[in-house]
C-alpha cells in the first residue's frame, strides 16, 4: 500500500504529461503571434481596419469566429455529468464569486491608483479627450484597468483550465455563474468605481459576448459529443476525432492574438513607455489575485482539479468585453482603450506561466484526476 501511495504521489507532482512540441513552446508562439499581429497592422492597415469594422455592437465577428474554434474543441471534451457533480461541491464556485466581485475590482483600483495615479504620474503627461472633455491621461489609463478588473474571464479560462488539466465540468459551472453575475454587476460596479454618473455600459456587448464566446461553442460541443457517442461510439471519439481536433483550439488562440494586435497594434507602437507603465499594475494584479485564490483553495482543501481553474478564473480577465466597452465609452484612440489592449499583451504570457506553476504544484492539493478532462487518452497514465 505504501509503495502505491508513493508512486501515486510521485506521478502527481506535475499534472499532465506528454505535451506536444507545439504545446510545450506555446509561450514562444504567443510572442511571435503578437509581433506578427502588430506587423500586419502596420504594413497593411487597410486590412486591419476592414476586419475590425466587421462587428455587431462592438463584438468583432472575426474574433468571434476564432474564439468559437478555440472554445469548441474544449467544450466537446467536457463530460457534462461532471458539471452536474460540480453543483454538489460549491466551494470552488463560491470562491470565484468572492474573489471576482468582492476582492478583485477593489484591489485593481488600489493598485492602479498607486502606480498610475501616483508613482508613475510624473511620467504620464498629457490629457485625453473623452466626450468633448479633457481628462488626465493617467486617469484614462486607470479607467481602462478598472474595466479589465470588473470583467472576469468567461472564455479564455476554459483554455487555461484545459492546459492545467483542471475539472472542465466545474470550470464550466464557474464560467456560467460568473457570466450571469457579470450581466447584473458589470454596469453598476463600473459606474460606481469610475465615479461617472453618465457611464453607460453596453448591455448588448456583454450579452452578445457571453452568447458568442461561451454559448455557441457550448451548444455545439454538447450536441456533437452526443451525436458522435450515439453514432460512432466513445472509442472512435477518443482515438480518431480528438486526434485531429486537439491542435485546433491552440491554433485558434494564436490566430486570435494575431487579429487582436493587428486591430490595436497601432496604439502600442505609438506609446512604448506607457505600455510598460500600464503593464506593471496589471502584472501585479494578475499574480496577486491568482495567489490569493490558490492559497484560499489550498486552505479550503479543494482538490487540484478544482483549485487550478478556480484560481485561474480569478486571475484572468474578459479582455474582449473590456476592450469593446472601453472603445464604445471612450473611443478607439483613448487611454482607456490602450490600457485594455495592454491587458491582452501581458495576460496570455502571464497566464501560461501560472498554468505551468499550477501543474508543478499539483502535489500540494488532494488529487481527483478522474475529474480532469484529458486531452488524449494516452495522458491517463500520467495520473496512475
């Protein structure tokens, strides 16, 4: 018995194994795609402008298509019986609600005010014109960071949970609950934190974002999984279908990054120093919220498969909604819009770093590997 326990503990030091070459160097591909997107926007601005104009209520159609193909391969692998089981173990969901709505917005304001409103203030000169009124550029940047801080991730977190071998069923429940909370809390919380009585948060943008980024791939994944299991069988699904589907999600992520930075890369090129200054509080906030959630999950004795996505959903932001809201409220060339774009610039590499940290610290937590939605049946041996 002791030998088996020792072997199990040794196997669980790192969650998952057998990453492909493509997955192993994902951070490198991310930076290359960011660079390619900025270069595309600079060399062929007409293409970027034309693609960016293809939108409904500021929800970009090209981005929506890419995000669908990013999310669908994850959704179709989810065993939805795990989502039902997740309701019976509510601690991770409650943890994400507390962190996302009672802690994260206020720490974002405090950190942004300290760095952008005080420490870096002498370096951020100039003003921003918003709705005909001049405001300090630093305050415009702070507004953008607030819009990020009150938009918990409801799409990309499925990718982070997927890469960290988390419980995708429980992650789906957390996404659903936080999406619903965002519909009701985003506008009043934003109005309060920004102290602007005339702030109008575009409900159409939020609703469409949730439906497109989460709803459509969820419905498609559920239906196609049911159809394949019924007509082809589980073995064909796991051995044949997933074999060709696995690279689609990460490829779509990289294309999404190219498009995002092709659309907004001009703002980054024009403000290199300000990019660095904005990135500092966002980097600190992301790591701070992650470690608060991760330590809380450890103290609550939550299994790794639930703790990892619970911490990652708090750390990441729904930057698609934040960018769309900033552009609609303050304008494409505003400091607020730039701050939300910087959120994209640092979030993906930082979240990949945190995913790796999760996998390397899996042994700190109780393990329930049967809850994990594995990407490849060959990876099951990593948990035995």
